[in-house]
C-alpha cells in the first residue's frame, strides 16, 4: 500500500512536488502525459496548476485524477 498524498504543489515545468503522509517528499514529472487521454484536459498550464489533494491522491478541476500507486511509482525522491 502506498502512503496517502498530503500536499501537492504544481510547477511551471509541468512537474508536481508531492508530500506523502509518511513525510516523504517526491517530484512527479508530468511532461510525458499531457497528450494522452484525459490528460489532454490539463495540457494548458492554467488548468494544470489547479491541482489539489483529494481523497489521499490528487485531482484537477476537470475531473482528472491520478491513482496513488501511479504517483508513487512514477515520482522520484527529492
């Protein structure tokens, strides 16, 4: 089981700084994904930066969310 997300901050390079419930800090590079499926909805930085924590993971206004396992597996320790 992966730790819940407690904090997320977007950056203008389409990366996310994430803090997990266990205190771990990681960086998730989202640049490879905005041209695929639902991620097209957050391709614009004005939409991308509206990310927030919801139900132990992250989501955007347009209904895009990420699986906690994906976040942890694709992010790198900071």
